[in-house]
C-alpha cells in the first residue's frame, strides 16, 4: 500500500499573482493526491506505482523546511537551499529544467539539508526538457568538511561559477540523504565559457551525508566530482558523460565507497581522474567494486588526444586504494589502464605505496600502467598492483532507477 503524504504548503519565493495562482494549483493537486493515496486499502497491490499528481515550479531560496509530494515539477533558475532550510521531495517525482530559463541548478549551501529518498522502483529524476547534454547545472552540495587545496589551503572558492567558499573542520558534516536519484543532461557551461557544473558536485561534503544509488546520465562534464571532504558514495552509475566519469581533487578522503559503474559512449575522457592539487597527502580515498567500460568509437572531448583515453589517471599527487576492478574497452593506441601523469606523483605516490590498485581485471589486452614521456618510468611494487581473472567489479541491481527511455544502463 502507498500511504498518503502529509499535505504541506509549497515554497514559492515570489509574491506576484502568477506565483500565487501556481501555488493554489499545487495545493489543490496535493489535496487530490492525498485523497487518492489515502483511499488505498491494506489489500492493495504492493507493487502499484502511483501516478504523480502534484505540479509546480521550484525556484528562489529555501530558508525553512519544505516538503513536496509526489509530482512533476519544473525548476527555474538556481534553486538554493540556504543554511536554515531543508528540501524533501517524494519518491517517484520528476523535476524538469529548461535550458531556455538560463542556469538552472539545485544548490545546497553549507548547513542546508537535501532529502531525496527515492526507491529502485520510484527514483527521483532530475532531467532537462531538450534532452541535450550540458543544458543545466545538476545537483551541487556544499559542506564544511576538511579540504587540502592548492598550497595546502584549508578553504577555497568553488569552480562552478557560484564563487562560494568551501572547506572547514567538520568531518562529519551532514548535507542530507540522496538515495535513488538520477540527474540527466547536466554539466552546463556557464557564461564565462570555462566554468562548468557536473551531474553531481560535492564541495567539502562530510561523512554524515548519505549518497547511495545515484545516476549521472549524459552530462557535458564529469558525472560525479568531489572537491575535498570526507563523504563516501555507494552504488553509482556514470553513463555517457563527456568528461570524466568520476573525478576528485582537494584531498577528498571518502573511505567507504563501493560499486561504481561507468560507461563511456560517443564522447568521454578518463574513467576516473584522481588529483590532489600537488599536495603529498598522507591519506587517500578507498573505493571497492569498480567497473570502467568504454564503448567502441568513443572519442575524447578534443576528438583525437590519446592522452585522455586511459581508464584511470593519477596526477598532481593523487593517490588512494582501489580494489576489485574490471576495465574494458580502453584500447586506443597509447592508452593504458592506469596512467601516472607526472614525475612527482610517480615518486611520492607510486614509489611510496600510496597508490594501490588491487585485484584488477583488464580486458581487451590494454597495458597495465604507464607514465607520460620518457623523463620517468612507472613501476609498481608487486603488492600494490595486483591482477585477478576473478575480479567482478561493480555489483548493482537494475530497476527503474537505472532505466532511461526504456534502456537499462546496467549490463
């Protein structure tokens, strides 16, 4: 049985007549939804998927606790959850951006909370009307967990065009719960033509935040990017994103990451790009259960550069431990499973054992690892780079959360 949602007032920051009328329509729709769901008996089929009834526009700033029932919503401009606010949207809802509105995005400022708790059968989907990659800004979350930025700074300014400060000392920062959420067609290039937003962007987000069963689909930049912080993420799908499937910097140190699946098709750079702003950190992230797959014919954003065809790239002192990995399709001439980009990373991270690649299965005859140029030679200790024919990679269960336009994103 699907239980009725509590009827709440919806958030609209504008006081103009149009907005008030829209709010009335949303409240009416919410009331109808409550009556519909409340009529379900205990004998109803548990598998019935309710039809979204509520509609409305999400825009402006959220400064208090706001809850939206199951519905089809539109997002206009950058919806900001301020430090005193929280936003909860019911499972099964769809939120649609429109490129004609400008830089649409959902942004959670430090202290704000976002609760998107979908299910495998009822994911919460953020999409864009035109279905063109790079049409909106995706989900951006800020916290005050530790970072180590360039020159060892402990705070920095965001690169998403919002010019917000991130970083702090609160390793357990809690930005909310994201479960079974899909972001489609994000990665918008902003007006300066350089700053871009990803499917999911996490700025100094802490370990108190829950990230599980998330999909970044056909964005124009990275699928997932972590800018420092301590948060971990489980059951991620990065599908068809133009830049890197997974990317991080600023000393990100999540320790409990598992089941990451990437599929690069048509356009894509690295499966994982790993860097640390040229800081030789004593720590690094841990990720287990990784599948990186590149479809035949996929080219980089630049179209020809083989230097960005590699499955995993380490640069600027990036490190960490990665285990149970399956790599397929990185067969372009010159590509390798693991690329060490610079001599300092090789000396301080590879040679000192701060990079561990354990139980990796490399299909298609791709070479294990290599460096760039002839100024240094990469050689992992045998205990820090191990291969295994029985590696399984990511283990994910498909459902509505992993299906887009009738196509299952999982193999």
